[in-house]
């Protein structure tokens, strides 16, 4: 369930794109109050990671296999 407890509407966008110089430049231009950078911390348990790997493998795509190969290497 998603809850917005703030006073403003929010939109969550997912971009399924390859990052290139143009995209990087667009994000670098954002300044001030509209830009928020967060530190990403590893929040998944080993069991969660294995479940994610299993579901990604079911997608049976080249990108999914690349991700799962890296995740499996990181778990070692």
C-alpha cells in the first residue's frame, strides 16, 4: 500500500531507459529545492535477494540474467 501523508500531490515515475550524456545533463541541471539526493543502503536480507534473483530469472531476458549474475556474485 502506498500512502502520501504530505500536503502535496506526488508522482512516482520510473524511466526504463539507457542513461546517456543527454539524460545525465538533464538531471545535473536540477538545482535547489527540487533536487534531493539520497544514499542507497542495502536493505534486503539474503533471503530477499534470493527471492528477487528467482523472480528476475523467470523474466528470462538478457538484462534480467545480467542483473541476477551480478546479484549472485555480490551474495558470495
